[in-house]
């Protein structure tokens, strides 16, 4: 093993020659020269003598060289700025994927590495020591309750989960492109009332199985006490009302559009229609912070921040799994845990969820 040392610097500071320091320590000049050059490793006794003569600790004089940084390239799965972001690595099929780490976990979970460059959607990542193993299950979707599922899978089975938050259409697209094992979605066809299936038929080129996660309640999220006196969708068009929307392609934004059409309200009348919060909890947090007078999201997001909620609709949220992933052990563990009463109780405690059919094939 090669050691890095500061012998030459310490010796030069004192104006000593190699021969003088070697004599003070009691070794030959040739032996000392090899130690200073790093081609020889001193015994414990000689290292202690050198430290005593030079008035330094052994740790100050000698150190093990840092291991070279391990580096990988992976497909970047985040949005916005990438450089410097902590990431979690997973593999889906043959693709190595990099997801922003800790987006939904407080405190943040351990990261696999840090993005150092990004080109054409490919991220170069410097790996961190003591990093977690590659995630065995990659899930995309917008339901904050999935954090409970991920924690249970880690606790009981030691499964590593990569969970990335995105709107329903983006989640289905990720599934279609082989960038996830499971996608969560709640898209409703206003003409037929069908859930998710029309979008799967349009976007996904392989058969999938739809599994009910829960039926949840969506509505208008309002500051506690509803100081603006909002009573319905129509009130969003009142002057001075600041609305916070979800991103295009999300089920919540589609619900808002459907509700505005039913109320014959043009989107141009809603101040904030073009805003885009990424996730239900992001909407709730912004309203609780006083950044908006209303937003759209699930009741659980309102309950998390002590907000008032005006119900609009209950709808199913489904987990969509490509059939070619159904035999994966991690997918089997997910399907198994969805059938447990304890998990259902945990999710219902968030408020606004009906989990009576959780785990049922849709």
C-alpha cells in the first residue's frame, strides 16, 4: 500500500537534509529517501520516531490516498437543473436511471451519487461511498401515500425503492418508455368515465395490469378558515383570487379543466391557471405558506397542512404494471403488501382515502 506523506515539507521547513533526518530517526539515508518518495511504507516504530522528531502526529505526516472517484452515466429522470443534484440510481430492464434523491422523504434518504454533468438527457454521476444498492423497484406517480408503501417494503423486505413524483400522463409515458416498473395514475375520460385505460391504449405498446390503490377525494384546497370565502369553482374567477394549478398532464389539472368547462368558465378568467405545482403536497404547502388562495389536490394534502377542502369528486388511483414485470420479486412483494389491513389503515389515516379495494385487479 502506498502512503502519501508530508515528510519533505516538514524537513524543508527545518532546513534539514535527508541524511540529517535519517540519522535523527536511526535509519539509513537510503531507507528514509524511499519512505519520503512514497515507494516504501515505514514500520509503526519508524513512523512514531519520525513524528516525535518532527513534532507532528503520525496522522499529520502520513495518510492513505483517497480512492479514485467512481463514475457512471445514467439517464436523467429529474426536471430543472441537474448539476449538483443528489440522485438515487435504479435499473429498469437494461437502463440505468438517475432520480433526484429525497424529493419525498424528510429527512432525505441516502443518495447514490451527485450529478456532475448533463448532456442529451444522460447524466454523469460521481458515486458516493457507502451508497445504497441499486433500487429494485422504480415507481412513478403523484400519490404521496406511496411513501408509506415504500417504507413498509424497506422495513419488512429490505427492498430498495426509487420513487419519483410526476403527473399521471408523464407517469404513463415513463412506463411506455421502459423507465419505470410501476406507474400511478388517475386519468378519467369525461365522455365514458373510464379510468386510465384510454391513455394506456394510446401510449403503451405492451399489455399492462391495473391494480387499485385507493379511491381518493379531490377538491379545492383553501387556507384554514377560508378567509377568501370561496364556495365553488366559480369563485376562482373572482378578482384578487390567486389560484395554484397542477402541471399539464396531471389528473388534477384535467379535473379542473372538466370542472371549469361544466361551469362555463374560460381558463383565462382564473388568475394562476398557468401555474404548475409538482405534486399534491406542493399545492398544500404553498397554500399553507400564504402563496395562493386556492389550489386543486387530494384531501390528504389539505389535511397534511391543516387546510380547508371543498370536495369536487372521488376517483380511483391505480398502480399500472407492465405484464412483463409481474414476475419480478419486488413487484410480487408490492402486490402482497397492498393486501394487508395494516397498510390500508395507515393510508386511510392520511384522510380522504378509501382503501377497501386496495390490491384488486381493475
